[in-house]
C-alpha cells in the first residue's frame, strides 16, 4: 500500500549528526579489558548538547552514553532523546527517543533501535517501531521488512504495518508488507468550513430587538 500525503515530514533525525561535537559530558577512553580494535576511541557519559543557529537554540540531545569508533567510522548512542524547538525552547516541534542508535560518521546514516518513537507536532504524526533507519543521501526513512510500525495522527488516522519506507523528498510513504488501519482524509474546504462554524458558535450574533 502506497500513500502520497502532506502529513509526512522532513525527518528530525537529521539533527542527530550534530552529536559529533558534544559538550556537557564526562569522558573516559574505553574499558581496559576490551581489545584495542574493539575499544572506542572516545566515550562520553551523561551527554547533553544544544545545537544553536544564529544564537538561537534549535535542538537539544541527551544520551546516557556515546561511543565514537574512528576505525569503524561510527558513533554509538545509548538511551538517547532529541527535541527540535519551534520559535522558543518552550515550543517543542519534534521529539524522538530510542534505546540505541548507531550513526555513520562518513555518510550521516542513522540506525535507531529498541523502542523508537518520533513525534512531529507540525506534521501531526507519531511513528513508533522497534527499529528505524535513516539514509541521509537518499532521504529515506525505513524499517526492516518484518519490523512492525505504528503510524498515527490526531484525526484518528492509525496504521499498523510492516516494512515502512518513507521518501522525505517526494513526501510519500508505503508499507511493503501487510498493513491494516484507518486513513482519515480531511478536505481543506470542509476543514475551513468547520473552523468557521466553530468560530461563529463561539461568537454568536446579538439577538435583534423585535420592536425595531
């Protein structure tokens, strides 16, 4: 089943790539029991990083542990969350969490695992799954063919399916495996009419005097 709809999203996971320049954390250099090949080159614990743009905060990341492997070209994160801000830090436009993530330092590809959840308020969408992968160059967000994923919106749209693939450039998404659920399509004219009716009900016209 394939859909083309404005609900999909320029993926907020792209902000994860800023984790390569982390601050506010403690450092060690791996465990002595590990071999030199397996040991991370850099370990950071209790990570908190705020990304700035034109002196304004635009995203915040937290992780219990981050490990950087230069030879493998990866950054591994444990129990991390991220927030993408709106006009202020009090306004969170997107939120995400996962128990584990692996970021390819060279390609900026991201593999998220263990209780992945992404909420994007501006697009009114929530994605929940066990594993999610972001291909940066192709701008593709996908799960494995057997991975179960739940997509929901506040208008009662709700899908459960397997093998999600979403194209951020084309703004399309599809399930390659089985899928079930309800898709609610809201007509723009009907939505505007409903909003106008609600506004009229909130501000009714004053009653006219019969003597006039």
